[in-house]
């Protein structure tokens, strides 16, 4: 699986958009980009994933560059409850479009949302 | 979360004792995983299983053992050979698109 690089920490004002970058320059054509977040002492929570198109759900948007070497997770209106560690992960998908194999976590980005 | 149950939430054991952590899922997921997390660190993969009666070592399997006799269950045994077992243990399950995590077991060995 390709490795990812994320900034160790970021700050964001409440109500503003939080843009969390991730570099995955060695990503292969069959690898998806996933984002999870972990609030202290809880299990990681799935946020969003994508292959090459931009994706949006009720939690966030995922913007993947055309060359797929980097992506940005956008929380459009950050709240204090969005303070967490955010993990960007790449994972192989098989021919059927499903992903198997290990999820490899890096150190993630500690996002602090302040009033 | 999402039908994955880890028990107990907190576990205390004496040094030198084996201990088994439970992970059960009712999501009909094929794959299951065990991760370890130390304070201020990311998750590290211990073992994973993609099908019943089969499992693979992750990055830090030494001192741990698992079994996968049923699709719903993937227990992790922390043996006395694990030199530093105190940690937060997380179980996950997956059907090939999104992996969901349990709420974890915090193991303290004294």
C-alpha cells in the first residue's frame, strides 16, 4: 500500500472550513483514498473515500488532484466536536471495486477547532 | 460502532498472565482486524483475517495470537511473550468497501 504524509497538526476557527491535506505521491491506479478520524479514546470513525473523482457526503468533501498524488479533506463548517486526529489512508481495491487487505494508519493530523 | 462489540472496555491483568480480548460483529463482514494503539501514536496492525479459518500477521504480531473459527468472532490473545502489552486495542471489520471499528479495549498490565 502507498504511504501517506500529513501535517502533524492544524488549527481551525469554529464555523470556518477545515482543509486537511494529504500527500500520497506513490499511489497506484487501483488504490482508494480513505479518511478516518479518531476522537480521544474512541475507535476511528469512517468519514469518506474516493478513487479519482471528488466525493461529498453529509460529513465532508474529498478533493483528489488529477494526478491522484494528493488529496484534501474539507469539513465545510467546523465545530468544536470536529476536534480529533484525522487519518488519510490508501488501500488497494480489487477488480470488483472492493477493497481488501490491511488498512495502514500513519500518525495523522491533529485538528484543533477553537471558538 | 456499527455492530462491532469489543469487551471489556477496560481490562487489568497481572504481568505474566495471558489475556483474551473479545471482538464480535453482526455485520456479516468477511474481514476482521486487530490494531494496537499506544499513547500519542497511530494504529498498528497486529493480525487480520479475510475469511474464516485463515488469518495473516500484521506489522507487530509477536506476542499475540488469534483465531477465526466463526465469521462473527475474532478473539485476540495477548500472551506473556508480549513485552509491553499495556495499550489500547481496537478491532475492525470490513466487507470490502468501508472498515468499521469497535470502541476499543484498554488493557493495563500491572
